[in-house]
C-alpha cells in the first residue's frame, strides 16, 4: 500500500467519524514526517506505527487485547479514535505557549489546516523541536488532495448497518441491514458473527432494532425505503 492509499484510508476513517477535513489533514501532515505514512515501521527509539507510538507496546498491547492486527491502518486509526475519545496522549506543550489549550475532542473540530498541524505536533507528538513548518505544508498538500473527493468509508456501508428483530411469537427471527439491503439470517449465530466483524472494523457494535410483532409496519416502511433507493 502506497502513501496515498494509506493517507486516504486514514482520511476516510476519521472523516466518517465526524472529524473535520482540516483536522485530519493536520494529522496526515504529521504522520508523513513521523512514519512516511508506513503503518508497519519502527524507529530507533522504540516508536512504532503511523504516529510512532512510543513505546510501540502502547499500540500493540491495546490492539492485541481487542483482537486486532496492530500492523493495519484500520487498527491504528481505531487507536487514534480511542485516544481522542478518552483524552489520551494529548497535553499542552510548554515550548509552544502561543498555542492555547485545546482538548483533543475540540481538535477534531478545527477548520484551519495549519493550526491543526501545529496543534498535533505540539500537543500529541511532542518531539524535541515542536516548530516544524514542513508539517503544515504537508498537511495542506493532503487537504488539497482529498477535500473534494468522496469518502470511500461509506456511511451507508458502515454507519447505517443494524440488526433487526422481525416476525411474531415463535416465528421471530433476525435480519441484517447492511446499509443498502436487508438480509434474513438463518440462525442467531449469524448475527453474532456479523456483529463481531463489525466491532473489529469499527470499534463498536451494531444497533439492534426491534421491528417485530406490532412494530412490523415499520419493517414494511424500511423495505419500501430500501427499494425506493435501489
């Protein structure tokens, strides 16, 4: 996988989770300097991965506990998302007093590419020299590359997936909505497996919606909506 493919996967993952394009570009500008956009690279000081987690065990142990392959872009993006949600690895830098405090979550809402690149190097990466303008230049490059492109992490394919309880009484069953079509599943174990795959890919579980019994009319409306979009 080349640099552009890695950058696009990071872009699609984070943008699909509500990060601004500018904040993601800021991360990409830093990743380019940290790892040359190589998710499977070690540094001499024990750093590993896209953002050079140091020690590398920070990432590896976390991924292993969750049953994920730590060498993949997806797993490393999930770690970054987890760190953002829990305020991990993010703190002020006394070498950049010009940057007022900004939470990691608020970082994801930035709309200035240069500022995003500067905050990420200063508050997250913490290198010996946090003044590296080239990272903002790189961030602008990736923003210009992807800002008008469609997100290939489809909201329909990923965010819209759900498990749906259907039927009545002893004939209750379960179906899987993949974001575009609804599939009746032959056994409850099928839903369990699909949910685990979804969890490995997104870090969360699919919602389970009950459209059985007297709610069956809503199932009809769902099918009508699906057919209308096909």
